[in-house]
C-alpha cells in the first residue's frame, strides 16, 4: 500500500507536468471539504504502518517530524517507512495475534488483540456496495 502511495505521487507529478501546473499545488488539496489535505493523509498512512509494525513486534517506531513540504519529501517519508517495516524480522510479529495492543486516543486508550488491531485498525478495508 505504501508503494501505491509512492506511485500516486509519481502519477500526480506527471499529471501536473502534462497540464502545466506546479505539482506542489496538489499537496494541499482535499477530496472533500472535511478531509485533511493530501500531505497529512500520507503522513497518517505512514504513521499507521510504522506504529502497527512497532506495536505488533514490540519495537519502537521511528519518529518523523511531519514537516514534509514537497513531493520529494513525501516520497522520502514513504521510503523511510518501508525501510523500517522491512527492518523488522517477521518472527518478531509472528504470534502477536493474541497480544494486547493499546492505542492512545484523546486521553484514553483503545485496546485490541493483535489480530483485531492489524485487520480492523491498520489495514484499509473495502466497502461493499
């Protein structure tokens, strides 16, 4: 999924070039008025992935400053997230399905089993119509 985000940035850059506008304009865009801008969406996706792997594996997620201002910055963030995910051995995550996972949320914590956290919090779901 992070690879898809990276590819979207390439497609956005190519689209901007084809239409002769600055691709940086896209970073502040929203698909709907109540959505966060595209840059923040990528930051949230990155954070979700790195925290998921860290929580399931018992490691510490890297900290990113959330100061990406260009498409190149966002691509670098995605690459750093992928590097972190790939640095965690699978055997550190295997068997974490029953592990208790707590996610801080507005002064409280949401509690999940590892399996529920992975399947219903971290992974996007499809909507059936």
